[in-house]
C-alpha cells in the first residue's frame, strides 16, 4: 500500500474510533454503572440509572452521540520511534477529528480564544489537545481518545499545599472540590487525582488518571488505600447520580503520583462524568489494530 493510502486509512480508522467513543461507553464504565445501579436503594437514584442505561442503548440504536456535549477532543499519544507514520501523526489526528465531527456528528466545541470564533470542525489552535509520549524501540501507536466535557473534566482544580498540611490537606482539598464542582459534573464520577511537586505536573497526572480503567489501583499500597478511603468519603457526601442524592457518588478514585520537592505537595483534581467517553486503541505498523476498551470493534 502506498504511503498516502496508508495515511488515509489511518485517518479514517481514528475518525471512526472517535465517532464510536461518543456513542458507546468503554466496557469497564458500563459494568461499573450496572454495579452501582444494583447496589442503589433510593428509588429516584435507581430511576436515574435506568435512564442512563436506556440512553446508552438508544445512542447505539439511533447512531447518535450519547450526550449533547461531545466535549473537546483530548488525546494521549504513545508513539513508537519505529512507527512508520509518526512524522505525519499530528496532521492525521487533526484531520481525523474534523472528519469525525462531520460524520458522528459531534457538537462544534472549538472556539478560538480571543477571536471568539467557533471553527465548526473541533479543530483549531492546539485542538485537539494532544499529550505526547515517545516509546523507544516500538513500532506501535497507542492512543487514548477522550471527550472532555464542559461540565466535568475541563473545569479541573489544583492547589499547592505546604508540606505541614500533609496528606490530610490533600484529602480536605479533594472533598472541598467534590462538594462544589463535583455536584455539577454529572455523577457518578470517575475522580482523577494528581499528587506531585508542581501544579502543572499535578494537573497533568489528574487528567492521566482518568485514562486508567475503572477498578484499577495505584501500584503504591499507601496510595491504593487512599483511593479506597476517598471513595468511601465522597460517597458519604450523598451526591448520588446526577447530583440528585443517592448512596453512591463515584465510579472510583484514581491517583497518579510522582516524586516531589520536600517543601511542597501539589494536588489537582479532575473528574469524568458518568458518560465517561474514553477509548484506547493500539495500531500496529501494518495498521491492524486492537481496541482495548471496546472489544471486537470493526473500524
């Protein structure tokens, strides 16, 4: 296959995957929503979970995005140094998002800052937003596609704490955020927390945490324990599905951390709404692919 034909194929495959992510939730999210629904006892909350399930079913049957806010497309790209199309990837990603916007269709959410002009394509200055990582000696492209909505993961919050505040200060900050911002982010939420040495790295890690599967845990046992304790603490607030009260408020809490300077603890919080539209796919050098989050998908 000629290179131009291969690039066109890759663009179409990514566009189709972006389209799919807007209409079908990843399997881990669907399973967790079902679990929370079965555990919920409040009638209003159970009714909301039933509406969520119906929403997902009809999105696929009617071939329409499952939420009116299809967000701003964000991508985590892990590209191998030997992936044959790495040089063209930035252009391909933009073209794929523009194609998916028309095809799905996706709501036009990219507005050029200062000019206040909607591009109508979801493509603009650094849009889609892409986080890049280079994988040595690999010939694969690993891609996380995420629809970051205006009510959930775009309005994240962060704070740099003095070391004397300790991890108790982190917990207080997280719970303060959940009682305000969390209410408006369409619970039950997947809560991403970044803990590190500077506010920019913490913010990045909080968003990266949302790419982890629901039910996964931090490799550090102390961090994993904090994840579990925060789930219980946030649930105790009683936000419930859609913030209309209930016994379950989160699908999980994912912490990603780095080493830090001894004089600071920086913490950031980012959340994914119940319609956590995340997709992970791996492309091989021959452009065959494995869909990690949506098994058996044909693009």
